[in-house]
């Protein structure tokens, strides 16, 4: 083999390894024990592998047996990351075949624990770190990535990792995990995905004192200094990877809203914590309407938490209310927020801009219980990152006003949920329509089994990404996220609804992602944001682009 040969690997091209041993040490090309006899001869692998040639199915069985024998989820996480670093195709085959079992490991809740321990469990670097040391040179640093054929970047500055706060550069587990889901759920080619952490310091005191912390041991920069660093990063991304889809992830909310507003009309970008969450929660709300009956305008929604997630969800609900014929003011009037200082009402001192839209004329209420009693919500949505804040009294009070109270406890990870699935069902005698951010097991109450919904953003962003990439969209719009939510809700079957589900089973994620991609693509064409021509058969065209975790044959 020569160094200059390239392979079209599932739609992306990469230089083939030079020598036998390089094939084994390159996770994109490595097949481990599954290299065939002919490949072992052709690629110089004789003697470098045990003699028995295995099928991919046998390799999957071995991985799963090891996975299930582990005694903790963090060990399972480490095992999977190791596999991803050795043999990417096998990693995706395992994850795609066992998505329900894998999702809580490669994503929330285990990924949160992995980020908290990142420096201590660190094995091998994945993705890119762009730090303050790179100021003035960011484009040069990005050019070090081995390919410029990148379609999706997920970037974090680690300031608000899940509901766990500032984890600095250790937040890298999140972009890595999210991009794995782009591939596993929607077949975005893993070789066209790039996780990036911008290290702008951390205010996590424990990390700053920890010699094993992987990031810069300095406090976060802020204000104009932060903005100019991000500006250089954005310009560099556009220069090195023109047309790429850039997803902002787990930035603190003091920056997230501003960055989204600043960049959404300059490049193809979105913020998953705001828009992705808004979309997946809207899908849950639309499904819940099938159980409660009535229209969205018959409902009053009360949020606990007025940050990125809450605002994203509220704005999407407003979009649906506008379609029902309400004015913006009438729509917003149906949505209320409680934050750490109580009910958000007009005239409250120091309200930041994103909260002002939902500050209504009302007497102040100091806490959630008094707000519940005053507003009498039909839907209670928790996005506060504050565990156990939906107390028995609060849930029972919401239950007393509604035949089917909608209770979403969306804070992640599981330890931060506002209440558990069991509590929500128990305190409402099984009447609650419940969803959480991290998964809860089904609950059996008085002989009836309720399947809690998981408002997992992974239902939405991979499909949106696929729709954007396959059309070469120039921008990502709110309308695309509303279209995605409607597509997701429309896929929920009657038999799933009867079990209390408000999201389709994760087993259907490929079908779901494809339908969402098609709905998003239709929106891209309708708004003339595409750079690629519309194909004759859109679903077939998009489906054909989806990555499959299959080994490529390399023998001549
Ligand atoms: P954020 O930091 O932007 O907002 C948190 C909000 O909670 C702020 O408005 C803050 O004032 C409020 N808050 C803090 N303490 C409070 C208290 N004691 N009482 C009332 N309000 C309080 O964070 P975010 O991005 O909006 O995320 C919030 C939570 O939602 C996180 O736990 C996150 O994991 C979760 N989330 C879930 C999903 C999902 O389920 N799909 C998606 C995104 C975020």
C-alpha cells in the first residue's frame, strides 16, 4: 500500500494507512479480528492479528458481554470510548444495534459523570481544544484537523454542562457524545463530525486546584475579551470549514442567548440547549394535547427555570399559538415563569431581556407553590436544574386542577430532575402525563404500567442536522425546529400513546430522524436557504446519505 491512496469511506474520503500496523491503529479503518484472510495478505497484517477471523456479529457479542459484565456505568463509558478510539465502525454498530442501552452511557446521565471525572479517566484526545493560548492563531490551529471535509461541529465552552455547572475543558465529553448521537441516530458520517472545546478558563475551584484537570488552570475570561475570542473562533471556523453546521452546546446562559442572536444570521448555526430543547419539548406538548384534548390555547403553562431551555420551549409554544390564531401578546400571556426569585412579573427589578417577554401583570409570588396556586397551570415544566423542587404538595395541587396534568421534569442528569416518574404518577393517581430529561424506568401503579417520556434532544438535533447537511442549508431557523417537533409528534402511534408515551420508542430513532430530516429539508427549500438542488425523491436521497456501520472491503 502507498500513503497516497484514498478511500471513499461511507461518503467521506480519507487517506489509506501506509503499513499493516497503521491499519490496526487507525480507528476509521481498523476492523480488528474481522480483517479477512485476503485483507491480511494484501495489507501486510499477517502475524499482527490472532489467526481466527471473526464476523462483525461475533465482535458485537464480545463487546456486549464485556459491557454487561461491568459493574458501573462509568466503566461502561470508558469501555465504549476505548472502542471508539480503536474501531469506530464496530463502536457505531454496537451503539446503533443497542441504542436504548447505550444512550444513557454515551449521553445523559453517564456522560455528566464522565465530564466531572474527565481529567481522571482521560485516555486519548478526541476532537479539538482551542484555548486562550491560541489567540491570534485559531485558524492555523483548526487547520491541524486531518480533514477539511467537516459537515457538523459541536462546540462548548463547558460553562453549563447539563445541570452540573462549570466543568471547563472537561465538558469535552458533551460535544463528543452529541456527535456520536448525530451518527447513531441520523447517520451523519462520523468522519465529517468535529467536537470542539473552546477553553476560556473555568471558575470551578475544585478543578483549578486539581493537577489532573485537563484545561487551562485560570479563571474564565468574560465580557469583551470573551466575545472577541469567540469572534476569532467563528471567523476561523468559516475560513477552514466553510458552510459547516455549527452547534453551540452548554454555554452559560449569560452568553448563549447573545451568541445565538449575534451569529444566527451570519452562519449556519443553532443552539441546541435553546432551540433543540424547545423543539423536543414542543413535540412532547403536542403529543400531550392528544391525551388532554383541546388546543394549545386552552392551556396555561408554568415553567420552573427561565434559562435557555425554558425560553426555547416557550418560544416554540408561542409559534404554535400564533398558528392557532392568537396574537403574540395573547400567546405569551398563556406562559408563565418562576425563577430563583419567584414568579416573573412585570415591574420586577433587574429582569434580563429574555425574561421580559414573559413578565406579565400579576402580584409577585415568592415560590413555586404560591405561583401554582395563583396561575393554576395545566402544564408544569421544570428546567431549573434544581432537584426535587416539584414536591408532593405542588404536584398534587396541579393534579387537583386537571384531569390529565402535564408534568415535565426536564432537568439533567437524573439526580437533578424536579421529581421522579414514580412520584409524578403516584401523586396524581396515575393521571400525570410525564416526561423527563434523563431516562426513568416504566412505573406500575395499581396494575397499570406507565411509560415515562424522555424529552431527549437526541430525537431532534440529529434529524435537523441531517436535513441541513443534505440540503446544504445556509442557515438554521426556528421554523425548522417547529417543523421537526411536528414531524416527531406525528410519528407517535396510538399504541404508544396508550402506554402513556409521548415520544416514539427510541428503537424507531432512524425512522424518526429521517422523517425529521425530510420535514426540515422541506422547510429549507420553502425558505430558499438551500445551496444544493432539490432531488427528485427527497426521502430516498436523504436516506441514501445515511452512514451505515459496515466494514468496507479492502482486499483487491
Ligand atoms: P440555564 O442555566 O440557562 O437556566 C436555569 C434557570 O433555572 C435559570 O433561569 C435560573 O434562574 C433558574 N433557577 C436556578 N435556581 C432556581 C431555583 N431554585 N428555583 C427556580 N429557578 C431556578 O439552564 P438551561 O439550559 O435552561 O437548563 C436547565 C436544566 O434543563 C438543566 O438541568 C438541563 O440539563 C435541563 N435541560 C433538559 C433538556 C431536555 O430534557 N431535553 C434540554 C436542555 C436542558
